[in-house]
C-alpha cells in the first residue's frame, strides 16, 4: 500500500471534498477528523472500497516482545 495522503479538493462553488489514499480500514476517519472539524459541517461521508479492506500493520507499528 502507498504512503497515506489526504487529498483536499475545493470546487468552483467553494464546496470542499476531503479524501484519504493509502489507508485501509476506518483509520482514514481518524486522519480526517481534525480537518473536518476545522472546515465546519460535514454533509456527507462516502466510504470507498479501501475502507472495507482489512488494515495491515506497518513495520513502524509492530511490537515484538522477547520471550
């Protein structure tokens, strides 16, 4: 999976669309929550197929305990 990216698109009427690329599962919502709060009222949430994929831990988040 590619590096996470938040894509913000501002339409000609000022409508803002925020989407996340490179994050599987509901983790995308945690990434966009502060941005959504700063922008104001959220009118619609659309879940992409990536949202329904199982998130896999990255090397930076794996904890190994010695026996």
